[in-house]
C-alpha cells in the first residue's frame, strides 16, 4: 500500500510497511552538513496490536519524505493504545535549506531545515 500525492511525488512503501500518522518530529537545534543529525519522531498506533517496524525515506531534490512503518503483531497486543516515539539519524551532504515532509492523518505537513 502506497501513499499517492497529487503534487508530483509518488511514494511506494515496501510491502511490509503499513504507514501510520506522524504527530510531530523533534528537530535538532543545529544541523551540520556531513554530520549525522538525530530526529525524534512521534507517531500514532491505530490499535493495541501494532508494533513499530522502521522508517521509510524518500529524497526528492531538497525534500526528505519520512514515513513511519508499523506492522500487526497479534501475539504482542497490549491493553492500551500508546503513541510511539522513535529516533532516526540523517546526514545532509551539503549546506542549504531542506524540507522534511510527513503525514498527519492524511494531511501533508512540512518542516523547513537549515543545514550549516
């Protein structure tokens, strides 16, 4: 299942990736070109039997699309649906302005990043 976007981006996730809504991304105060920067992603779990399985990234020119992947694990059901938080690191090769795009309940959200 992929997410299609009308402004020219077509994103197809791996077969085992079920995308979930990202509620926010914590961005570091300083991002330096050539050095890994850590980003903290907050996301929703649609039911108590879902587990985080990883991130899927797509880079289009100066825009990094971030997708949080979850999968169903009926053996690991918990009593309460709890939001998730996980970290990823990304290295930007050149200084400049970049954009990070993610989806919150189908709504496209964009964060502008300044890379020094």
